[in-house]
C-alpha cells in the first residue's frame, strides 16, 4: 500500500503481506471469504478499479 504522494511506476511490481488472526471461530468454521478492491490512476489519467474475492 502506498502512502499519499507515492507511486508505482508503469510495469513495476509491488507486494503486500497481511496476516489476520480471527478470534472466536467455531470448530466447524472451515473457510473464510477474502475480498479486496484496488483503485489507481493510469498514466493517461483514467481511474481503474479491480475487485477480487477468494474463499480461503
């Protein structure tokens, strides 16, 4: 995740590692759904958005 005023150059890559501890789950809880939305501005000034979801 970038702080305000920072950028990620075109063609470059970045990664974020996020660890989440979930408390008070029942013994039968076998999966979770993870969703994320990313928004950025293209070099041409267009806003682009990506929504993703994954059952883990």
